[in-house]
């Protein structure tokens, strides 16, 4: 595998790891709200909603970025498949996984990212799009990356200050 290609895969892997960390933060805020560790005031409700929407937007944009046609993404990796020493069977398997990811992410790209997040459609009526269940999309992205790398990825990170380990894809 060429060094450039290896770096590209590492960059996609790093981006996906960031998305998973953001998802953990997102769920942490939800848990704090449900467990009432955040005092139930209008101010906290407003701030919590703003944080939640911001985290959700960030994850949607990042998940859509994995399907970009021009910049580094699953699709560009496939376009450069000759750089990766893949068999024809591997190319077919990866192509199928990427096509499946594209199909899963497309409604989010068109309804959320294109009309509201990355662009503001002229038809936008001021109402926010429905909250997206990102868990299936995250699972799809993880599975696609595993297919591209032809191995299961260890998503465990260790916190340097406490030594605690977090399995980023746990429950996804």
C-alpha cells in the first residue's frame, strides 16, 4: 500500500473516531438531563438544546463527509482502489459496503445537511428537521470502515489521566 493511501485511511479512521467521541458526548448530555444532574431551569434547557443541536449537526456533517465525491471519503478510497493491493473480490465487497452506506446516508444528506445544516434552503420554513437517530448510521460507518480495512477495528481509547478505558462503539 502506498504511503499516501495509508495516510488517507488513517485520516478517515481518525475522523470516524472523532464522530464516535462526539456521539459519546451527545449521549452523556442526554443522560445528565434524564438523570436530572442538570438543574431543570429554562436557561439550562435552552443551553442543553443548543449543545445537543450543535453536536447533532456536527455528527451529521461528519457522517456525510464520509460520502463526499471530491474530498477524502469512502468513495475516494474506492476510486483509488488500485493503490490498496486489493483482490477483485475485495473490491466488490468494499464497493457493496460503500454503496450501502451511501444509500443509508443519502436521506440525511438531502433532508438535513443540504436543506438546513450546510445550506439554508429557500424553502426552509423555520422549523427544525426531526432529530435523527444517528446510531444506525454510525454502525453503518463503522462496518464500512471495517470492510475497507478488512478487519474489525478496536475502538477502545484509554484516558491518560485516569487510565479509564472507553469503548467508543459500545452499544452502537
